[in-house]
């Protein structure tokens, strides 16, 4: 298998076409973290790839391929990789630290072999909620409260 051969040789990354088996939602790190927050418990089950690039990392959330072409117009903070595109993917078994040192890629949540991917409709809904400025403010307040609460409990 070509993908396995690429994973077994430096730089230990395979180029995989998108659009047939899966699509990838590419997000800047802040928006990616917010979308994962909005996905809730589903975020723990979907493969999420992180690429460390300047000026800040980007996330790729892997979703079932969606031919419906109903992704809303994407601002510069996001894009959808689908038919005719590809993504660089390290082995799901790759060591994250070594991976980042060799090719700037790591799995935040590696595929587990089950084929579980994000549902495109759920991902679109999470993306819409993540872009809602009122919800963003509430999340920031909740995160600050949790951080400062934990800090004071340790003291």
C-alpha cells in the first residue's frame, strides 16, 4: 500500500487525496479550538490533525466526504479540502514530538481504525456556533473562570 510505504520512510508523511473517503475542514488554531469546543463529546472521537506553521498552527478536522456542496463561504480563517485536493498525513501511530520536529504535523486525535469521522452537518453547525461572537465571549468568560478557580484551589 502506497500510504504505508510513505509512512515507513522519511519524512514519515503520506499525501492522501481528499473528497473520496473524507473531506478536511482546515481552521486556524483559535477557530479550530472553538469548533472542537462546540462539538463537545464528539470532538474526542473525530480525527484532528494539527500542523505547526507560522504565524500560528492550523487544525484539520476530518469529516465524511460531502458532495452536497453546502459549506458556507469560508473566510480566510478556514477552508474545506475536498475533491481534487490532498492533505499531508503522518502515521496515526506517529510519535507527536518526533513528528513535529520532522514535519510539523501531529495528531491531536488520531484515527482509531474504526473509520469514525465528523458528520459534515454537525461540523457545519459547530462552525456556525464557533463564529457567533456572543458565544465566543461566553466561552472566554467560562475558560477564565475555570482557570482562576483552579488556580485559587491550588493555593
